[in-house]
C-alpha cells in the first residue's frame, strides 16, 4: 500500500513538474521570438527593451523551476524509487548550478541592455540563445529520466 501511495505521489509531482515545464517552455519560446526579431535600426531600442523584459521573465521562471525540482520535485523521488539513477540526477543538479552561474553572469548585461551598443547587445543575445539551447537539452534529459523512473516496468508480477 505504501509503495502505491508513494508512486501516486511521485506521479502527481511529475504532473506538476510537467505543468511548470510547459510554462517555462512558453517563456522560452517568447524569448526566442523576441531574440529573432529583425528590428530596423530605428526600432532597436524597442527590441532591446523587449529582450530585456523577456530575459528577466525567463530567468525568474528558470530559477523557480530549478528550485521546485530540487526541493519539492522529481529529484528526490528518483533517488528513492531508482537509486541506481542517482548519477543522472547529480548531472542535472550540476547543470542547474551552471545555469545559475550563467544567469548571474548575464544579469548585469541584461540590466543595462538598453544602453548597450548594438554589437555588444547582439553578443549578449547570442549568449542568451546559447543558454536557451542548453536548457532545452537539459529538459530532454529530465524528461528521459522521469520516463525511466516512472514508466519503466520493473517486472516481478506473476
């Protein structure tokens, strides 16, 4: 009975994480659209402002997502249900730390974005795209880990 309740709780946590991921995906998509905006030079300040706003939203959502995953999310469930997968959880935790450092490094540039020369602005945008790509790959790895944890049949039944 306890194992069944724990599995249901794990599935509920996975569903909540899935919803949070969907929200983050929407923010990532909005940021990508903003970054790809081909603004004529007269509208560059508008693009800078939009990229700044959307990047800050992305950073807040990413931080929230990582905090949820680490404290109330799937990571502890994986460790309890499938201890042999702990090395994959550790890898994802290390990636979270890399994302936090990247966001910390980007913050001053994003905060002053509207005052940057165009070439420096484009460089910051390229760094944001790199981070988005890394987060996308991380999300794929998380989904695979969740599937391996919650969907794999252990066998042992008659």
